[in-house]
């Protein structure tokens, strides 16, 4: 299994603090059946700056360390970049790294409470560069939760999204859990990942989420997510189903 979103690189953000933490995370990942992790440190979120060249160096160092410790988990480079207007300029300048550093897929993180007005235009511009923006954990964005039609429009126009394993498993609360299920049912999401930061409060939860996915949606849906992660690593286009608007639930028989 491949985890495409994880804060396993040591001493770069609010994930692993040092190599010991990274080792514990890698061992936990291995115990859940994960053999490949795309390390996605925060970038340009107002607190952390992790540019491409630094990420590549740290990924190489962590792979060497895990090999020495006989942990069979491979680390690939990535980046969780907070949305900002100059992201394409910095991509051209070599500061932004795509997932696995050879795919056309680029993580985009929205602010927690809203969707910036320029999001649609920027996602369009990113696609015009031959890249695919992937909005991470949309289920945890307050504005998208209240106005899912905004996410539908983005996905319909070519954006991909990635949901979090802990959201499926209910660790962020029932409201986010339900919205996550709505996204899956409406074909508004394409990847499942851990967004793990440590082995305690923000662990992987991937095995648990996969079990729940299979029980609720069937093996085909589970494999769509698992296969899409593999396609990212292989540098290929992902599978997509036709997106649907999230259906409004009736209340007392009235819309």
C-alpha cells in the first residue's frame, strides 16, 4: 500500500521532530501494510517553508537511515503547499515539487475555514501548465462542508482531491465523517492518505480506513483509491468517476 500524504520527514514541520520519530512512524506504517510513503512537508503556510531542493536532500537522508535500521518502507518526495497566488512562479523557479517528483499531480492545501476567491482561476492556470492540482483533506474545510457545490465545480473542472484516513474512521467527528462519505458517494475524491504526523495523536489509520471503505462501499471503491496511489508513483494518469452533486437530504419530507 502507498501513502501519498505524510509528515514523516524529521525536523521540517509539525510532524516528526527527529529521526527517532521518523523511524517509529515508518515502523507503524509498515505494520499497516504501507511500503511506500510520499513525504509531504508543509510549505508556504505562514509557518513553514520547505523548498524542493531541501526536501529532496532530506528524503535521501531518511531513506538511508531507514535502510540502516532495516525498515522496508521507501520514502518519496512531495510537498503540501498552502494555496497562494505565486505558486506557479515558484514552480517554474524549481521550489515546488510534484508528488513523487515525477508525476503531474500537485498538492494544494486550502485554509481551514474558507476557499480563497482565486482558487478556481489558480487551479485552471495550474492545469494549463500540464499539472493536476490535488486539494488535500477537503472534508475538513469549513466552507466546503457548508457549500459542497464549490468542490463539485472544482472537481468537474479537473481538480482531484485527497481524503484523510482518520476522517473516514471518525477521528475528526461525526460531521466530517459523514461529509467524507458524501464525497466518496458523489465521486468527488480520488485518493485516500494518512496525513500522519506522529504515531500517537495523528497516526496512519490506513488499515482501519481501508476496512471501513470496503465494508461500506465495496472492494471496487477501495481499489480505486489504492490503484490511484500506485498510478501517482508510476507517473501515470489516475482513474476518475463522473462527479455528482452531493444530494440534499430531506427533512420531514421537505427539501
